[in-house]
């Protein structure tokens, strides 16, 4: 494989890496939007929980005044508490999921940083290779000139 072909191969590999990085950036943007949506869901659930808690307080106040309805309302409270636990579990699960997504997003940022550094290193290597090739071409021309001069001198001396 010639240097030119190797450089082309490196160039196309880098193009693929750029496209992969763009895809990762788009995926990360989608994840960020998902995280924003989850945060909003959590806020709504927290508001709902506050409302449920307020409802429980109102029901408890009403139960104090009406002893006859206490037995039925206790059952309602148990149902509401079970619902609250389910909502709390959902909030906890969503929060855990959010933490996982944030961890993945941070890892992806580190991976993108590493890829950018590797890309920069490859660009520097490519620039150095181009410089060496130009120097070799220039020296090759100078060697040809010197050979011609030596041949002329040898011919004149003969």
C-alpha cells in the first residue's frame, strides 16, 4: 500500500469517525431531551403526590368529625397509601433511570472527548507526513540536479 493510499484510507476512516461522532451527538441530544421529559414527569408526579397528601389531610379532618364513617374511610386511606407507595416507587424508579441515563451521557461525553483527541492526533500525523513527502520530493530534485552536474563534470574531465 502506498503512502497516498494509506493517507486516503486514514482520511476515509476519519470521515467515518466524524459521522459516528455526529450520530453520537444527535443521540446525546435525544437523551438530553428524554431527561428533560423525565424531569418534567417527576415534577408532575411530585405535584400529584402533594395533592394526594393534601387530600389525605382533608379526609383525616373529616373523619374526626364523623365517627360513623371512620371504618369506611380507613379503607380509603389504605388504598390511597398503597397508591402513594406505587407513585413513590414509580418516582424512585424514574429517578434511578434518570441517574443511569445521566451516567451514560457523561460516559458518552468522555468517549467523544477521547475520539476528538485521537482525531487531532491523526491530523497532526497527516500534516507531518505531508511535510516529509514535500521534503523528500525537494531533495530528490536536488539529487537529480547534482547527478547531472557530476555527469557533466565527469564528461568534461574525460
